[in-house]
């Protein structure tokens, strides 16, 4: 949402080892991304000083109060070497505006190729939820596991979309029990337990091959692939409607035809 430039000016006349600094900056950006404080398309530019160009979900995402232990450690090393100056560059139109709801009744977990925003979407306002606002998964000190799943999903989606359309990538996206979807559902279920509200795991549709629809009144509702019951339509906004199974916590986009 917010595009920022983080300029680093060497403190006093300290000399720094360039390759060590570049490794430190790479690590700093990686752990910031793992914690959801920046999105994954960041850049390091060297002119007179180092400048880090990042997209943050919210205006205050770089605030120390959200730091994971890894970010804290890297930030300390950076501030020992550099004076840090953050500048707002405007709105990154490739990224969405983020959820500010006080309470959320449900969340949907979904992503797609080239989508670098949070995988969690608030079902009350339809906007993505910043990862660092959510509880941590078991044995984790940041959201790295969720980011890894996001990258794997995007890569599979891209491979399928870029013309392979093969059985393997198709199956990974559509079958609720595929290795990719199992991993995602495990994350969604754990998040749901931690939050105390449903986290629906979004499934891709294959437009009628395996994914079933049933006509109810003048609507075509999805049939849950896990329990076989007819799903319920949830209207998040006029443009954003999903079919959900409350029991199995699965969701589909509503067919646009
Ligand atoms: Zn919201
Ligand atoms: Zn079900």
C-alpha cells in the first residue's frame, strides 16, 4: 500500500565492509518480509548511500513495536552503523489498502500468482490483514511458514497459468487434499483456532471438471468437496462474494457467469 524509501547514512567516519553490509541489508529485508512488515518486492539501491525501497501494508508497519526477534536483532546492527531516514514515496498501486477492523468475524486465506499482499483477507471489509496483527503459529517467531506457503502457491499458480495446464499443477490448486492445499489448510486451521473465528481456505475452481455446482433457486452454489453439502453464499462486498462450508472451512469464488 505505502511505498517508502529507507535511506541509510554512515554514522561519523565509520568505514563499513560493503559485502557484509549488503548481506545484513538482504537479511533485514528478508526478516521484515517474513514478519509481514514489508511486501516481498523490495529493492536495495546503492548511490552515495544505501537506499531500501519497500512497500508496507500500513503507514506504521515499520514501527519497532511490530518487530519480530529477528527484525529487532537486524535493526540493532543497522542502527549501530547507520543513521536511518524513512521517506514516504506515495501509494503503491500494485498493493491493496489494508483492513482496520477492530473485530473480524471471519477471514479467508487465499493468494494467486503475482499477489504479494497478505494471504489473509478480512471477510467483514474485504481487505487484506497485515500478518503481524495476527497470532503467531506454533513454534514460530514470525510468519515465515505462511510466506513460504504463499510463494509455493504463487509458483504453482504461475506454472499452471503460463501454459502448462498440466495435471500436476492443476491438481495442486483444485484438489482440497493436494500437498499444497493440505499445507495451506493446516495453517488456516491453526490460525482459526488461535483467533477463535473461522479462517476459510480458498480453493481454485476447474470450471466444472471436478468442482461441483448445484442450482438453488436462481443461484448456482458450490458443493463442498470434503463433506458433500451445499455451501453457503457469503457477500463480503458487491464485487466480492464467496461460497463457504462452515464445517470444513473451505471457500470458492462465486462463478462470474
Ligand atoms: Zn476488515
Ligand atoms: Zn464441507
